[in-house]
C-alpha cells in the first residue's frame, strides 16, 4: 500500500511538473514573440538592443564620425548630437537618427527619426515596425493631420499635409512633464497629399519621427490646427 501510494504520488508530482514546465515554456515563447514597445524612455542601451549598435555620429558642429573614430578620439573632441543606426525590416533598409538628452549612456531619447529607403503603406506599418505600432494602437493615441508644421525634425517633407499621432499619456517615472508625439511625412503613390480627406490605409509613409512634447503644446493644437482623423494604423473591425 505504501509503495503504491508513493508511486502514485511521484507520478502525480511528475505530471504537474511537466504541466508547469509546459506553461513556463509557452510563457517564454509568448514573451519573446511580443515586440518591445518603442518609447521615449529608451536609452542608448535599449536602442542598440532593438536596432543594433550605432554606425555613425554627427557632432554638434555637424561633423560626421564613424563609430570607431568616435569611440577612439571623437568623444574627447566634440559633443555628440545624433547617433545613426542602420537596419533592415521586410526588405526595407532604414536609417535611424537618434538624439538623446545628454552624452551619458543612460540618458533618455529626445528624438528618433526613421528614414526608410523606400516608402511603405500605413496598412503595412504593423509588419515593418511592430514596436512602434504598439504605440499607435493604444486607446491614448490621437491621430491627426495638419497643414501647419508639426515637427522641425522632418527636414525633407514634401506634402502640404503632415500626419501626426499624439499620445495623451504622460511618460512614467520622473519624466511626467513630457508627452509623446509622432510626425509622418506622407505621400499618395508618389503624389502630394494636399487634403487630409485623402489619407487612408493606402497612404505611403516616407519618413517619421518619435519625439517629446509638452501638454500645453498638445492642448494648443489638437482640435485646432491639428484635425483629428481616423486611426488607419489599426485595421477596421467588421
């Protein structure tokens, strides 16, 4: 009786251990499958983890440095302004320009500009940049369009209309004064976008930024020069 009871107990423990191990493995797979959410709480370390190490640096005098030059002597001679990364997603080569709050490795991101080498449609955004789609698909995301300048960080913008997304949620921790703003340089199959009514899921994105702004800036513009539009990043539910 004792041997049978002991054997049954051991078999039960092994069964539950196998179940627990299966659940843990499933949880690990799920965690690895879920993309990290890009945010202005990223640092040089988290940016490198997501997009690879930077390739070049532009200093505050607008002088370029390779990563090797910068880490060897450049940082002693100048102050960094922009770190440039290069990566590939869905056969699209993208340059990423990142500015931080300071030169310190743990300083937060101030601005990111993504420059794909070919435009892609809004409906494909989730596939190309899932970590940024996580921002755009939240209930706090307000999508809008404007004929006025949204961001000074879109230097080669061509269309009269710029699309933007404001995240009506404070940044966490000790950065509560800042809110997240995204600006998109858009096009319509190579043509200019002259009216927000022509924006839809087939509109092309040429360049976009993620940057910080203030609540007063959002309040002064949303509903004014920034006209809310449908969130075409999120597929319509039928």
